C-alpha cells in the first residue's frame, strides 16, 4: 500500500504503527503490521507488547519532527533511526513469535482440553439424549398404556352403564311382576276365602239336606240338592257369563243406557282374572235355566236387563213387575212400554207381564193381600229384589217376599257390595224393625240368612254388583 505524505502524516498523528519506511521520495512506502495476537492478548500484561509499543512510540517521536524537514539527509537520518528501531522491533517480534508459539501451544492444549471436554460433554449429551430418547420412549409407552387403559376403562364404564340400565329395567320389570304377583296372591286369597266359604256352605247344605230328608220325606230333597249343585256349577262356568254377555249385546247394546259398557267390562274382567263372579243378570239366567219359572216376581226392572234373562230361559213365565219408574234411575229411564217392547223382541210373542206400578213398600203388601185388583199366586218360583237400594228399603222388600217363595224356588238379591242409600219414604205397613247393626246390603241379606235356615245362600264375593242367591230347601 502506498500513502501520500499527507495520508502518512495523518495516520502517524492517529497513532498508527509504522514499522517500515523506504527511502523513495516524495512518497514513503510503509508497511502496516497488524498483530492478530494483539487483539486476542490485550488482556495479558505481556511486557513485550509494551516494549514494542514504546519502541514504536520512539520511532514516531523521532520521525515526526524529521518529517517536517525537507532535506534528503534528514529523511535519510530518519530512515536510519527507523531502521534501528525496526531492527529492535524485529528482534522483539522474534521474541513475540516465540511467545506466540507458547501461546499457540497453550492454545492448542486448551483447545485440546476443550475438545476433550466437549467430547465428554458430547458423550454425556449423547447419553442424555439416549436417556431422553429412552424417557421419551417410556413416556410414549406409558401414554399408549394409558390410552389403552383409558379405552379399557371406558369400555368397562360403558358395560357398567349398560348393566345398570339393564338392571334398572329388570328392577322395573320385577317390580311390575311383584305387583302382579301381589294382585294374584290377593285374588287367590279371595278365591281361597270363597272356596272355604263355599265348602262351609256345602257342609251346611249337606247337614240341612240330611235333616230335610229325615224330617220331610214328602219333599224331593235330592232334586233340590242336585239343583243347588248345578246352580253352583253354572255360576262358576265362564260360558254362562258369555251367554249373558251375548244376549246383553244383542238386545241392549244400543239402548242408550250409559251403564251398559260398565257391565260388559265387568264380565270381561271376571273372565280375565278368572274369579267366580255373578251379578243379578247372570244369577237370573242360571236360576231360570234350572227352575224354568212359571211365576216370577221382580222388584226393580228399569229397562228390563234382568227380566230379559228370565224370559230367554222361560218365555212363558207369568211375570209380576214392581217398579215405581224413578226418573232417570242410574242415568237411564225405565218404563213399562219400553220393557214390554224389549220383552216382545226376546220372546217373539206377547210376554206375560203384569206391571204393578208404585212404591214397592206399599204395593207389595197390597198385592199379597189381593188388594191390587189381581189375584196373587200363592207362591213364586223365582223372585228378584233389585228396587229400593236403601238398607231399610231392601229390608222391607226382602221381609215381604221371603215367605212367598216355594220350596225349590229361589230369591235373588242385588248389590251385596253396596253400602246403601237413604230410605226415601215412610211405610205404613208394620214389619219387624231392622237391626241397627246393619251397615250394608250384605248385612241386610245376612239377617235373612239367619231368619230363614230353610234356605241355602249362595253369595258372590268378587268384583262389583255382587248378587246373592237363596234357594228354599223346605
Ligand atoms: C237398579 S234398577 C233395576 C235394574 C234391573 N233389575 C236390571 O237388571 O236392569 C232399580 C229399579 O228399581 C226402581 N225402584 C227404586 N225404588 C223403588 C221402590 N221403592 N219401589 C219400586 N221400584 C223402585 C227404580 O225405578 C229402578 O227402575
């Protein structure tokens, strides 16, 4: 690099290191020396550097005033001085090179140590990396195990939920079964009660039959007993109910009576639950089938449902109908015209009906006394009591008719399961007072069971509208 004089002067002023000067004028070739070690060793307190710097400083100090001189001699002198210092600097440079060598050796050693350390750390690093990889692997394995356990648990949870659902359903089903079983047990108990009662009744019947056979040999007691057996049999036969149901559907289905469906449903319930059940119509059908009544008396006919069953079995029967035709009784109006019309349909001819209209508590005594313009039969084959449903009203009707049934004939009484209603009038006829212990129509009925031991009583104990039958033995 060649500098102009001004450039050289400026650089010297800035303190640049000038280590070589040539004698060619007017420009001076100089060699710029940069020591790479200096930069890296500035922090060392090496005396060689300060010595070199001092020498250089002296060169500059010496050369600087000479540069201001213009004579060749001065320049020459300056060059000589510079040379001298340059030699010293070169010597020092050699020392410095030696120092460099040491330094380089140190550097190499340190670098070597560093490399070794690096190697160690690298190995450690590799080891750590391996450990890390192993850890990662373990983590992945754990995660996978966790995921699979999670899946297993989730499946188990799902299975448990399904099981719970099934168990809940099973519990509900078993609860329904339990209820049904309880119902069945209840029905079976009722049936058992009934059978026990029936057994008791049959024993009583047998006892009475024996007494009857010995005491009144003129009466055909065995035929009555046989009839009682057949009555019981038919009452328990669902086919009997089916016949009654069919005839009800045939003659009364579209008769405008709101109670019609209730009766049909009751029949269906009895079939479904298989319980012994007989209402007033079924009883009338059975007794009419076996007795074939010629003289029939009915208190309470309304629209003719029970009367119809009698006439289906005994169309020739002479019927005495006692009704006061209460306005819309149980939501349906009864009338003689309607009853006559219906019975004509059933018999296909003119039925033998006598209507005794009015309150039975008055008309019955008058009728039996022959004060109704009709000569009453001495006795009846069959009598139905289904009029006044008050306790006293039923008591009076039963009181009046019980003595009017022939031996081998029967009495029918409706609604044993009914608590009764208020008595709607005062009777002018004298009868025995009704015991105050009577609380239901069944109680009324049982009063007559006690009063008439010559009758066999067959009562219904199931469902609603339970009917009672009493057959006269002697
Ligand atoms: C339950 S209904 C009769 C039902 C009928 N046995 C049947 O099976 O369709 C009662 C009837 O008795 C009549 N009745 C109520 N109290 C009476 C009384 N003291 N004297 C006469 N009839 C009465 C009513 O007018 C009604 O027609």
